[in-house]
C-alpha cells in the first residue's frame, strides 16, 4: 500500500472515532460549542505528528479537514425547565391513562348503587374501620392519588354538599361518559370536538328534566308533606336504615319542617349518637339536646328540671385556683396576707352573686365551673354545666334568645334566654340536657341509638343524606321518578336528538345517551336481575310511547319494569340535574388534559437528633 493511501485510511479511522463519541460524553468533558473545533484541532495535531506535512498531503489534509468540519453536527444547548426527577407524560396515551384511572375508581363503588347495593369496609392508616355504601364517604376514604381520578372525588364531595344524595350516581355517570367516548379518542377525534358534544348533550338532558319535572302544590300541607316523605323514603331505600325507612322518614321530615322554612339552615339540626339499644329507640327532640358535661362534687344536689327556665350562657371560668403567673407579694403582717386571700374569694363570689342577681336558674359556660361554684348554685336551686361544646352552646343561644357573655360585670336579665322546659334525662348510658319548646329559633336535635359504633356512624350519614334531600325538595317542590326511569327517558330523548344532528356530534351525543343507561343497568346488576332483558324492555317501552311510559324504570321490589312515579319512587329534580351537570363537567375536564406533570416527592426531613452521614 502506498504511503498516500495509508495516510488516507488512518485519517478515516480517526474521523470515525471522532464521530463515534456520544454527545453526553462530549458534555461530560466540558467541550460545549467549541468542543468540536478543539477536537478537530486535536485530530489535526495528531495527524501532523504522525505524518509530517508535505506539499502533496497538506492540500489533501486541509481539504479533508474542511470537509470534516462541514459535516460536524451543530449541537444545541440543553435547556432544563423542570426540576430533576419531574415526570412528564403527554399526548393520547396520557389521556387514555387518565380515563383508565377514572374507570378503576368507578369500578370500586359500582356495586354500592341502589337498594340491593353492597357496603364497603374501609380501614385507614390508623386502623379506624368504616362501613358505608355512601359514595362521598367511600371516595373520601379511598385516598385516591392519581391526579385525574381525584376529579371524581371532588364531584362526589360537591354533590354531597349541594344536594346530599346521588353521590354514587354522579361518579358512575362521569366514568361511563369517559368509557363511551374513549373509542373516539383512540381513533384520533379531537378532544375539543368530544367536549363540545358532551356539553351539548348535557344541556339537552337538563332541559328535558325541566320539562318532565312534576311540581307539587305547596298550598296543600298534607300533599306537600307526602311529597317530602316519598323523597326521603327513596333516598333511604339504598341505605343501611332501609329496613326502618318509615320510622326515619317521618323523623327526617319532622326535623326539616321544624326549621325556619325561609332559611332551612341544616346547622340547626343537631345529631347526637348514643351506643346501645335499637334503631327504633332513636328520638327527635323539639329543641336542643347535648350530653352532660363533666361536673364537680355537689352537682347531685342541683335541680334537674325547670319549667320556663331563665338561661344564662357564659364564656367565664367560675373556678377558684392558683394564679398561672408567678407573682411575689411582700407582707409584714398576717392580716395583710389574709386580706389577699379574702380578695381572691371575694372575686369569685362577686361573679356568682352577679349571675344569681339576674334571676338565672340554668347557667351554661364554655369554660370550667369548679366545685365551689357548683356547690354555691346547688345551695340556691340553680343548675349549672361547664365545659359545654361551642356548637352546642351556640345552638342554645340561637334557640333560646340568650347571648354569650364573656364577663359578669354588666350581666343583666336582658341577656338571658328561655324555653318551655329544661330537663336532664337519661338516654341509654348517657345523661342529656334537653331544652324543649325554644321560641326564638326553630331547631331540633336527633338522638340516634344503635349497636356498634360503625353502625351508628352509617345511620348518621344515611339520615343526613335524607335530610338534605328533604331540604332540597322543600325549596324546589319539583320531582322526577327514580329507579333509572328518568335516565332511560333522557337516553331516548338524546338518541332522537342525535338523529337530527349532522357530523361527529351525532355520534358523541349518541354515546352520551348510551352512558346514561348505566344507572338502570347497574341497579339490575346489583339486584341480580337479567340486565340485558330489563334494558331491552325499558328501551322498547320508552320508544313505544314516550308520554305514557316516560316514568318506567326498574322496580326492585316487584323485580320487573314498572311506572315508578305511580309507585311513589320520587327524587328531587335538582338531584338529577346537578348530577348530570357535574358528571359532564368532570368528563370534559379529564378530556381537556393532554399532559400531566408530576413533581418529585420531597424527601422526608432527617429526624432530630440523628447524626449526619459520615460523622
């Protein structure tokens, strides 16, 4: 081989080595932009050392070097925007992943829907056991961490706060909407086009509910009460207290009707729980009731009942005890020390005398009432209770018309409240203070009885949902049939509307129509019915005569399709409109997300006292 050919072969070998260096290795070497030129000069220097330049090969080498430099790639600087460890996912795969996460959450609570729904037993990190079939409670306790799936938790919480019922239905509707539109996402349909179709379908469905809703005349008190009882019974039919729904239905309606019908403040309904006894031992107190607080010696001598009592509510500590602050007093005589002790006693007795001077015979305070004050009031036939909870004391003030006083200096009879009767009563293993016949504000208290603690907690949640449903029914007086009847009618209506629409919107609205059938379908599955047979019958009835069969749904008791409005399976229309609107917005929110950025979790701080590594 000639010298010229050998030089050319070695040049190509060096150039191949140069091109084979990975960019990350160049960055580690700190070359930057000028690194390519420096490496090229290094290659050229090595060539000159190995092959001294001559007139012939200089031209060849320079020409080859220029060609090599012209072939060098232009490297761009690496731009780092997010912190190291941040995870970013985007595009259609990420959207499909979000939909799959939402469907997984829906599958968790799917079996809790309806009168034949199952309960969930959830154990938290502290070992606390909760048994419930309430959608909002389950979603809250699941501790969902997937960002998109947490949207379903939020809509369940909003549904519970707004109307009190339909929390499971709203989650199932949102998940079914995402399930039905997922094929469009996989086929490349624009997410914005899908969102427009879903929102348009939701508007059509809500407008149809407004057309179908039946309004009950408020002038007829008996008819209005019957409406409220039917709505409460429908809500309780899927709860743990469904076996005693007649008893608790009357209790829920009575509690709501005792409130101010203009404000309907559910905060004026207190719910207390006493373990033991049966559910039928629960009672409704027309007024305020709370558990007896801690009491000192001498409490047994106090009277336990008053007619038309004079009630004083205080935020004053009536207890004689050593001062908290350190103090030093220099005295020269024993009489001076006795004067200081007498002054301390005089301060507490001045407070007690000021309270007694107002004519109060029931004294309540948020702060402790000590043994001295307890014995003082007992000797004068006055009832007292200290350490009363703030919410209980506030309800007593609202109900009796008294005002909380933080000092006894200017305490007067005008600051006192009254009611028809006060008494202390034994309920189960607890003593309760009852204030009945409160004239200033309409309020009531429900005392629940039951066996296990988890059982009473679920009864409380079920009763709260029914109270919220009755409260909404009082405000609107517009109802629709339950049992999946309204969902089947809306599905038929959307299918008919889709036929009159052109383009992709037709398919999307038809998909929403199919998604609405998830409620009757799941009711059938949970009850053990033939889902295909029931859904086919309902579709045929609603399509045959929409006016006649509009209220046909799944009758769980008769195990057939029937007119549920005639069977008084009623729900407030607001529950359905809010559920559809919330489910549609949640589905649109998930569809509008095309990228998820997850920051790296912060490292736990080092526990105090542990030495640093290497020390």
